[in-house]
């Protein structure tokens, strides 16, 4: 986190003031607005910090934009919900006055108003011209990004670039067409790109840099090329901006894990860094732009005197299952609320290291990092090492097959057994009765495990629904001492990272040329090589593809970027949301225990009941009551 820490500390304090005093509120009601007149550089920097602070609110990257706003897709489901009437945002069964939707709207417009203030006063203080240009560029980009979040979630929205105090007596702003909002976003971001510093100059993912602007421009153009704008000329622009990031040589995929965590795959490095506030590594190789979160405020200990709130829930709400809430424990509490879907799980091929990092194969058994495995295939023999395999379980709890992830070496013979625990019963083995235990035999050839045949399927084994999201793991927190909070962490969230840019470039190239160029195939293969543990820079004949199609891109983006808040927008721009939800329902019937199927099916069933309605969030009822010019989205 480093450079941004001072700014965010101020921003959190400012946020408390904004919350209690209602200053700089987005509301178009003038009663709550007070003017600003900044005379010092410090005041201007503090206002920029307040604009950045929108990224760390609960409704944005503290939970909303990866959880309850965007969590209702074919990648994950919220466990523990069996009532079909439970009103949760990600279940598509809310009313137009739902508080989370209203909070997202108001936070984004609050950020826009904070930037409007900056642009109104930025030339007043005496300060270095280069600093002023950078500050204005960052502010312009943030305002445009907040409009991007608004247009992708709400569709047509009001475009407000002037201060509320300059609006006179008419505060009724109509919605602008999405196409016009996108045109404004592009204009502002392109102007900002020339104003902000490079990643080499900033050396942090917490500030807006040229890399961040270019990468988000590529994402914006990709959004415009798809539904509902369908401006296919934007594929060429998406490719242009993505390749600006690639050709800058400022970024690369992580090719190895952090030194102290060498047993983890290279894929995990960025997420371990996220959990550690980027304090062991600036994360600027693969990382491009993060929503940054400060160290936590605790009721006791060294942080007790801090007044800013902690809003991040990565690792806690979305994390590896753990009932350990003891302060000082080496693992932190996580209810494991978000679980993976069978559809996502089956997308991963044997040997893909991303699967068992993104979808945790274990939970925490006690406070000292001891783990229990949800379902583990044990391969033992008098000789041989390295073999690994995955058991496939039916929705009735029987092991139906075993796929080999690593054949190992040096085996003469091998025995196969299974160990399993359920995440809602962490210390009792799930299968204990002899009659229910599955059995299997291994075939060995030239020292390798070549096949595992299930001879008895058994029953009672946990299905995929027992596996929780594992990308951000609390065992890697560096907050000891003084204490871990039970429900919050200081984990950064990756808004965009280099692997995403490579896949954007590959997709845009495919669309521009009709078939991927050699360069685009290389971008695609780089992501795949790292996923299977190879050096991403070196061709791997047994793994590399010679071409790919749009379905390959769709699947690869899910494998690589799952749980990072991109899937909903991806499916909508591809025109695939309905199909994905239908596929999800089919996958759940054969790969998920019936105890989880109600919760796992809620989002899909509700969405499919009215797809046109649920592709957009409702314009909040409270905003429409204050702004009579606001119309409502279809169906709301």
C-alpha cells in the first residue's frame, strides 16, 4: 500500500465527517450542500484522498462490487440461504428501494461530486505544476471510472459535472443515454492518460497511473463493443489500449510465488500480496490498480485510538471456512459464505493450479493453521512421490471417478484412499461407517500413476458446494500483533491486473481479425502457461494452443478472474447471461448436494424469471423521489 497510506488515513476521517455532516453529498437537495474554497496544496490532496476513498466503501470494493452486487452469476453462490423469499441483492429478488443499491448509487455520485470540487478549485493553491497536473488527471479518471460503474450497473444515468452550488434552483437532472455517458468516460480517461504518472514513477497499485488508465480504457472499450451499446468498432480501441499496457513492458505475470510462500503456485502471489496490503511486495508486476484498504481498527491494542472504519470483508465473508474467531489466532474467522458452483469447478482441467487456489480444497481445523481437507485423494506406495488426484462426487455423495492431476514418479504399486470433512462439521470425519467408504485402485506404468478406477462409490462424501472461495486467505494476514478482527481484513482488492489485460487483448484481437493473430494466441497462452505452473514466457508444446474462439475466452476469463467482480458484466456484454444461468441450473443437479441446491439455484431462477429487468439495477426509489426527472429501468 505504501504511498497512499497517508492519503487514505485522511480520507477515512473525511468520510466520517461526510457521513455525519452530509457535506459534499451527491444529493441534489441543496439543503445538504456546502461550498468549498481550498487555498492550500494539502487541502487539495486531502480532497483527492476523499475521492479515492469511494473505492474502499462497503458498497463498492469492500464487498458490493465483488459480492452482493455482482455475486449472482454462474461462478459462486451464497450458502446458508434456503428461503426463496430471502431478499438479497445477488439473488435478483429485491425491490427498487433496496438499501445496497441505493448506497452504491449515492457513493458513486458522492465520489463524482468530490471530483467536481477538485476540478473547480484545483488551480487555486500554489503548488508544483507537475503535481497539479497529476492530481487533476487522477481526479478526472476517478470521476470517469465512477460513471463507468454507474452506466454498467444502472444504464442511463444523469451526467453531473458541475457543482451542486452552481445549479441554481433546478435540481432535477434527467438520465443521459448510456452511449453519451460512455462518450464522456472515454473523453475524460483519454485526457487523464496524458496527465498521470507512470507505474515506474509511482511504484504502487494504490494510485492511478498510466497503466491503470490504459487498462481500464481497454475494459471500457470492450464493454462498449458488446451489449447493450454494440459498437463493434470499439474492439479495435480495446486492443489498442490493452497493447499499450503490454508493450510498455511495465508489467508481467507473476512467474513465482513470494519467497516465504514457495509452496503456493505463482498464481497466488498477487492474492497473498492483496491480503498483506502489498507490504511484502509492491505488487506492481502483475498488479495494475487496487482498491486499497488500511490496517484495521481494533477495540483494543495498538490500533484502538484510530477513528477510521474498516470496510473490507475479503477473506472473512468471502474466504476459506474457519470458525476460529480467537484474537491472535494464526487463522482468522471466515463463515465461508461464498461457495463455488459445479459449473466453475468443472471448467478447470487436471493440473490447472488456479482451481485449488481460487476454490479452497480445505478449511481451518484450529487456530494454528492446521487444515482439514474437504475431500482429499491419498496416494501411497512403498516407493514413489508427487502423485495427486481429484475425486469427482455425484450430488448424492458417491465418488464416481478420480482424475489424475499429477502422475508422480517412482511408483511400483500404489494404494488409494479418501479423506473428507464437511465445512459445517469441521472436526468430525464426514464418512466413518465402513459400508459407506469409497474404494479405488491405481494403475502404475513406468513409475507413474496412469489411472485410478473407483471400485466402490460409497456415500456421504462432500460435493463441490463444500468448497469455499480461497483466493484471499486470512492465514496470510500480517496483522499480528495486535489482533485480527473477526469480520474484517485490510486486504486490497485488484480492480484490474495484467492477466486481465492479456485476455482483453486476446479477445479484442479475435473480434477485430475474425480469427486470433499469432500475437493474440501468445497472449492467451501466457495466461494458460502460468496456470499450469510453467514459465509463461516459454512455449510449452504439450499445453499451448494454436488458436482459440470466443467460448475459449469466456471460459478462460472465468478460470482466471473468478470472484473478481467481472463475470456479470462479461456475461451481459457477451449476451450470454440467460444461457449461463440455464447451464448453471443444469450443472447444479448433478454436481451439488441437494442441501445446497436451493441456495445455489436462487439467483438463476430469479434472474431467468425476468432477464430484461435484472440485467440492470433499479434507479433507487429515494433518488427518484428527490429528482422528478429520473425515469425507471424496465421492470422496476
